[in-house]
């Protein structure tokens, strides 16, 4: 479910994205490009286990991710 927050003139839809990639430079570049959009909130994880921790923490806080972008070749681990 997309997040809605109050902004000027009403609701603003915030899209929460988790980038999962073991190539730090690529993950940081992609996260920065996405975060440049005013309606996108980005987090990043460098491994499957780190991604699971992010997902569990987000679920516990009631702030689940809307989109997961996962490296198809994540060094043999599954997020």
C-alpha cells in the first residue's frame, strides 16, 4: 500500500523503495537517483540477510516497502 502523508494542498503519496545489491557503488547510485524524486523514500541493503532485517524492521514499525529492487545475482544469497 502506498503511503499517504499530508502535504501542501492535501495528500502526498510516498513510495517506499528498498534497493538490495551487493555492489555498493551501484546500489548507492540507484538509491540516490530514486531519492532525488520528492515522492520516493529509499533504503538500501547490501545482502539478503541485511534486506530481511530491513523488511522485518519496516513491518514492525508499520512502514512496509512498496517496491523491492533486488540484484538477480546477489552473491548466492536470497533476500
